[in-house]
C-alpha cells in the first residue's frame, strides 16, 4: 500500500474552465497546510497559492474506492480567467511535517473556453484508466474483484509524480527487469502505489506535453469523460491525441470519437492497450463501473435491451463493437512485450515495413530497420491486428474488425500472458493462482467460446503495430500500438521525435 501523507485531498471535479471555481476536499493531520497550484508544460508555472489553510482530519470510509471519501470542502480553488488550457498540479503541504509524508498531489485539467481557437490539437487525458488503477487506501479495479471506482478520492502516491529512479517505468530500455524486481523494490522503498508505473500523468501525458510545448506545439487539454459529458468541443479541433495507457472507454466516449472521425477529424493514439474495456460513467461522472473479466456473468445489463453497454472488452460478442473499427488495432491481437515471459529479450523497437510512408518521412529509416530501440519504446502493453503477408509485406486480414484501409507501417512481437497449471507468463511480482485464466485464456474463451490449444494458438502470436487507419468519413487515425512511446520523446530519440512531428504536423495542421 502506498504511503499516506499527513495531508491528502481531491477536487470536486477533474475538468474545469477558466473563471470557474472548484471545491477542494482535504483531510489534514496538521493544524494548517498550504496549497500551491502550478501549470506543468514546458516549465512549471505557479499560478495560485494559499498558506495557513486550517486543517482537520477525516476518516477514510471503507468503501472510498467505490463511493468516494465524502470529505467536506476545505476551500475553493478559483480557476483564473487567464489560465491556459493544461494540466494543473495541486500540491498540498502539511505545516510542521518533514519528509515524504509532508506533501501530496492532486490535479485539475483546465479546458479551453474557445476550443480550437488557440490550438488545433487537444490531448485527452486517460483519467478513466488512472481511476481504474488508483489504489488509494489499497483498493482499485485490480484488487478484491472491485467493479466500481470513484473519482472523488485522492490519487495514490506515484501516479502524478515520482523521484529517485531515472526514467522509472515498468519496462526499462536495455536488459529488462521482466519480473519487476527492481521496479517493484523502487515502488516499495518509496512508499508508492504498486500500480504507479501503469497509468497516470507522470509516466505518460507529462512526457508528451512537455516535449510538445518545448518544440513549439500548442496543445489544449481535456479528460476522457469530457468526450461523453461535455457537448460541442471535440468537433472544433483537427486532432485528438491519446497518450500512454488509455484502456477504459465508455459508449458515449466511443460515439463522440467515431462521429469526429466520420466528419473528417483525426486522432493519434501514442498509446497502447487502448479502448480495450468498456466502462459506464455514473453519478454524473463522479464514478465509473467496470466488471471486466466477470462482466458476462455479473453485469446487470446482460440479457437486457442495454446489453451493448456491458462493461467487458469491446470485442466481446455480447457488445459487438471491436475497438479495431475505430483505432485499427486491439490488445487482443497484441499483448505484452519485455515483461514476464512475453518477448523477454525483444529489441524494444518496431521493424519497419513501409519506409516510404509519410509517418516515417525524415527518419532515414529503411525497410527492415528498427525504430525506437534506443529507449525501448515497445514494452509493457501492446496493440496489434490479425495480419497476413502479401508480397512479403503485412496487411490486415480483417477477421478481428480491423478495416482494410489500415496500413501497417511497423511491428514488433508481443503476446498475451497465458496462465495454466503447467506454465505462467506473468511476472513474479504479479502471480496468478495456477487455476486462474490468463489474458490469453480469457480472450480466447470470450471470442471463440473455448480456451483449448487451438483457440489459444489463434491469438498467441501478437504484435505491437504502428500504423495508420483511413476512416471512410475522411478522418485519419495514427497508432503506435504501445504504451511506452512517450519515453522515446522524453529520452530524445530523434527518430521517435520525427515520427511524432510528422503526425502532429500532418493531422493537426
């Protein structure tokens, strides 16, 4: 369990506009605390501060993971009229307390009041994925068969900021820590969440945001739920960007993106494991429901007229809306790389298949060259598609929902974790009971109704696929098919940077 600070808090809303004010709910063991708000982009810019705020301790409810903490409002944060769209860190410091427990962080995302006016590109933060992994007080969607998580609680330590281990992430470049021994020790020694490397601002959105602003790109910001809950804003941009780990999407979020693409808008998924699970936003967006692996058995919408809203994987036959149709790729045809027993000694980069493609312009890469190995951008979770070779080059078969208009530019081997009594692919830090199905067995059972050797063999050999989908409505979707692309930007990989420029210039210009 992550270290609890002497002062913890959360905003009433994660998404706000300039000129609004938002309640800040705080529990403090100290008599007073300070609040500092800073926009983090190319630089960290402090925009508001208050010292000597009276503090009061409040209990953490046993059901805080699902229902929120319910703490009273300690103060209101005035969002300035001149605050630019972006990610705003809320730094809480307990007065009279020393060491790591003295401070904690929360955040708000400030949207533009005039979408598309100052920026043609909007970065949509994967806040549903962050909520799913957030184990504040020890529980998330990944423990105890939880099925509901609240946005009304603090974020566990490590998701929003980390220090100590350079480039800290699940799958580092070079010799891989495939069982997460070193990374796990780093998290434990620093009192960070055991899931801190899997989601959140620090690992993903931060890296692309800072790189983009330092390279002259203007970005507006929004959150995933804004796609469903806030009308009339996405349509005013040229390009929507997803970064890192963007796993959980609602039906309304998919509808909004699909309509945007059908009208000629563009999307760039510098991310992996993207749009894999359907969720439902509830309580006016204050909580999120996902039954995941047990959805076909436990979700109350199964067998009703709303069955399409079942919170399982989008490709499940009971939902029938594979994510490939929107983004070209899927985790079910990708899996993991350089972690556990999945591609343990892989290159960490993509093999280039189509060097003439516009996405690779200016990289100097040729057929068969490797992209991204310098910083191991292919690692952790990956998305791919069913493919075959035509004249020696991979093309989608379409059997998994990938449109024929999807072009495979590069790929790198990956595969779903299997778990059987005889063998497990899972890293030692996250073992499963021998009789529990792994990802491979689960996906096979849902897609084919069985998880025998033949069904598992159809899915085992996956890939991280870097590619481009041309939407029938005129929009274009670029995907890296992997979560770790932002580390190449942060590390200064010139070819990764050039591909990113090509995408932002062509699709966002």
